[in-house]
């Protein structure tokens, strides 16, 4: 379980997050929405250790991981997939996936997880022996997700999984994340395609100017979207 309490962070003297509190339980997908600049990515980067929290705490399964170094987060059970891929470009696709298993599990578990990744993203099987830098941007994003899956985290933070992808590829990715959550992982998603993402989410957290202004279940949030006039601005 991920528990965030009164979290504040920012960049230098610029405060971005203000007293953010929420929790995510195993098997749940939480969708974070808000306008550009609301603090969504800063929130994920703070949870992942890339931005220093100036106040508050982050606990994962009872352990305080506030401001832990990013490279230690996977060992605590948290994995952050940022937009922009963050893979190892000089390694092959297969070796990138194997790096996801760096904490070390059984060979049988690795092969089972690898089979699941290849079943959803067959292009990774087809291109397993080429260097990751030679993949398209969308394929690199898929590889980053597959690598994170093989790490078997307790909590996955996913920033804009649709980045670099044709919109038609987003439903299979979201379906993959839903299957992943059903195995017991807590998942937090920031995604600009809100209407497509809603069916896999259980709850929606709305950020505005670095603060949570609303928490609702996905069905309630979808109802509010359907009531908006056609000229109303799209949820981000």
C-alpha cells in the first residue's frame, strides 16, 4: 500500500505541491488528472525520489521511503516509468527487459513474465536482439513498460504511457496495466487521454495548482465528463 501524507515539493524556491495526501491499495488503479502545470508529473517525480519533498511523507507497505534515492526505489518495491522512456539505448531489447529483473527472481518467474510481455507487445519479441536506440519512440515507451513489469514492483507510477504512441495503441497498454493491477500491484497513472483511461481506473484524483481539489470514483468522474458542454475544455 502506498500512503502519501501532506506532501510538499517544488523546484528551488518555487513551490509546486501543497499538502497532497492520498493512498493506493494493491490491485487499484488511480488516475491523476489536471490541467497542464497542475503538478501531476512533479508528484510522480517526488514519489520516485527525483524531486525532494520539503514536507510530508511517503510510505510503502509501512516503510518510510520519503526522499529515498531514485536508484533504490525499485528495491523498496516502487517503479516509476517516466515519459521520455528512460531505457538503456545501447543494450538490446532483451537485455533491457532482463535489466527489469535486476532485483532477482526465479528463472521460471522471469520467463513467465517475459511471455506475458511478449504476448501483449509482440514487437518486442520480434526486435529482441536489436539495440533499444533503434526502436521508434513508441516502441521505446512500450519497452519501458515491459521492463517495469519484469521488476514486479508493489507500486507502479506511470507518467503519460501514451507518449509517442498512436492513440490506437493506448487501449492495449491500458488493458495490460489493468491485468497487471489484478495481480496485486497498485498503479498510479498520469494520462492526457482521460476518457480512454477511465475504464481501467477505480478512482480519479484531480490536481489543481499543486493541490488535490477532488477525489472521486471513476464512474462518478465519467458522469461529470459526459455532462460537459461540447465547447468545454477537455480534462487533462
